[in-house]
């Protein structure tokens, strides 16, 4: 439940859920292979994937209707979601073994938190607060979608890198967050289904499945609340507090890491 709540809150906030799912068990000396493995991470991501769809139910409906009626840039955004999801998914499948074993050291997570926070702050500051309409061009949306590849490194943050890229491209905060959440739902659910092929092959016990279910349910509830609160926050504020949090957490994690050597 603790890790499910950590996932739910940090998946939508641009502070890296995967980084927290590595740092929290590491700092607390939890050595359970299930809780520290990629299967549990995917299970709680499944919860936040459901939360992403639930949070943006109205926006998804509007996007699909506008795409059907060729209104605004809906078709460009929907196409970018589809192409980006397929492309990132293919890369993830090809690099699956590396993703599970590489870049999961706490010190790498800490550095990614600091660097990602610095980029988020710079992008938000340079783009300014104006709530202007995003460009109708397909390419910027596709660039944002493919930026998710960088989030294979824990500590980068999928929402963080997509919102950072959107802000560098001049997209306003709330539209940037909404598009980030729309990208999140299909890629997370796709990853959960792909990883879930191993859960029902008899290798996972009933007790482990119960742990995964509790984590997924907790992440779904907390993720839904976190997403709603973030959208309300960004309507009036910038990303500065999240960039500061990332920097502080990264420095603390580095200090903790070196103190254990």
C-alpha cells in the first residue's frame, strides 16, 4: 500500500515514480524481490494507467469527437499519441532486458532527478506562464510523445520529460500536463499487458498476486487524486516547486548513497 501510494502520487507529478519505487525500498532496506522488481512496478503503473483514463475522461471524449469532426488540432494530437505509443512500445520491448538491469542504481536515479528537475525549471521559466493554444503541427506533439523514451532511465520521470519537452516547445502548462496524461494511459496499460503475460503462466503465487492487486488499487486511487490536484495547481502556478523537490531529493539520495559506502 505504501509503494502503491508512492507510485500513484509520483506518476502524475513530474518527480519520477520509477525513481521513488527504487529509492524508497532501498532507503528502507526492503529486500523483497517482488516489491523491488519490475513486475510490481508494472502492476502499480497499471493502477495509474486506469487513473489517467479516469481523470481525463472528458478530455478523451472531446479529443475523439474533435478528431472525428476535424476540429482544431485533435487529429494531429491523436495521431501523435498513436504513433508515439507504438514507437515507444517497440523500443521498450526491444530493450526490455536492459531496462530491467541497467540504470537502476540509486546514484543514477539521484542524478537523473537533479538533471531532470533543472531542465524542467529551465523549460518552464523560458516558456513563460501565458496559457496560449498549442500549435496545430503534428511534429511537436510527436516529439513530446517520443521523449518518453528518456524516461526508461529511472529518475527522469515520464510525466516530467513530456511536460519539460512541451514547455520547451512553448506549450502552456495545463495543455502540457493534459497531453502528458493522455500519452501516459496507453503506454502504461500496454506495458502492463505485455509484462502481465508472465503473471498468469503459473509462476506467480496467489499471495504475490494479492500484493500486486493491492498495490495497483492503491496507486489508482491516489493517482486519480494527484492528477486532479496537479491540473488545478498548474492553472495558477508553475513547475518550480517540483524542480526544487527533485533537486533536494537527489542531493539527499546521493548523500545517503555515499554514507553507505
